[in-house]
C-alpha cells in the first residue's frame, strides 16, 4: 500500500503526507505488531520526505501533518500489539482447555469382549473452545456399559462437570445392578455440586449377550443399525437430565449379531447447512453398516463436516458399538 500511495503522490504531484498512515492501520489488522511497526516506520519516513519530490516547503503546517501521521501510526502499532497479546492468551487458554479435555476423555478401546467400539470427538469453532460432551465405556460384571452425555455450557467449567460425571460413572459402573441405578448414583453426585440451572443430558447402555438395556436421561435415543436398516430405538418416556433428580426407566432391546448402535450428542443432529437445514442423519445412518466401526464413524464425520461447511456450532461426541460375537 505504501508503494501505491508513493506512486500516486509522485506521478500526480498529490500531497499524501497524512494519508501514508493508512498503510500501518491496514497492517495492524492483518499482521503482527513487529511487521506493523516496520510499515509504520516506513510510512512516517515517506511522510517526512514527501515534500522533497513535491517541492512543498517544510512549514509548520507540513510538520504538523507528519506529526499526525506519526501519532496514528503509533496507535496502529499499539493496536496490533494488544491484538497479539489477546490472541496469545486465547491460544494458551485453548491449549489448556484441550489438554484438560483430552485428560478427561480417555482413549476408547477397539473392543471389549464381543462388543467392538469406536469413538470420535469433534470440537466446534475456535470461539467455543471446548465443551462438555463426554463418553466412556467399562467392562463390568453386569456387561459392557457405555455412557454418552452432554453438559450444559462450554469451556473449562463444562469440562470439570464432564470429569465429575465420568468419575461417578467409573466408580458406580462396577457396583450398581442396572443402568437405572447407575444413572441415579451419578445424579446424586451431580446434585451436590451443580447449580439449579446446570444439568447433563446422558444415555447409558448395557450390552449383555443378545440384549442391550438403555437408561435415557433427557438425551437423544441411539440409532440401531441392523440387516433391516437403521432406526432410532424407543427408550420410553423422556426423563429429566442428570443433576435434576433423574429417575429413568429401563428399556430393553434385541442386540443381534453383526448389528451396530450409534450413541451421539446433539452436535450431530443440530448441525446446519448454509440454508439453515439440520443434518439429515436418517439419510446417512444406513452407511454405518459399511466397513469397520472406525471407518463408519470417519465417513459419518466427513459427511457432517461437508454438510455444515467444515464449521460446527456445537461440539459432538460419537460412540459406535458393534456386536462382533455370535
């Protein structure tokens, strides 16, 4: 930009002494403070010597214009410096939050007994930092138990609540006799620490042989994918989320050999395209039968990101379970 302004001034004999400051102002929006300072210095220098090729006398008025240019250039450098500091703090906060979330969400095993497993966590836009979507699996004396949930809210507080939910799940999954009792135990733990307006929607599944038992606490029901296609399973009357006195009823479903079940948070079904239409999960659910469970989830995530223009408004957790045994 400085080159353009200088060319205009030399070619058409136009005095652009103060206008030179436009270059550092633009630079302050586009680059860091160091580079903005270089542009600012060059702008001040060109502003000061511009009179030499225009044969303009170096009067008080001329130097006053140079002083204005220098002052505004200094403000541009200060603005770039403050923006750099804000971005640095945001980056540090993002790293801390993401590290905390990775510590909370442990790696999902490929299989437990006759249940094959895969999980994916997809973060939303950078402004949202991290959220409280959660998942966990445990091999218990009662069968393989899975929890998928979504904490109301964002950021480190949501991660802390998710850690509490997962800690309560890991502690109670080996002692509580059924998923309903397990969710009540988690609810008791959360009720002692959450405010009245905070809650966690969650669903707990228990795989045992050819049956799966579900306890739903205000969450989206899972999708069962079998030889006859994919369909949302009925988990009975909806109950309030965890932390609000949830007392879910159990629903039991067939778990045929080779079938798969998708547990998900609302980031999957509430993603929108450019026209505001929600992601049509039903159109792609049948594809979950194809390939390994890892490949099936990768394909679903790719479909979703393509539909949403590679930008999501909410975090998303997915767990795909498969009955691999006879």
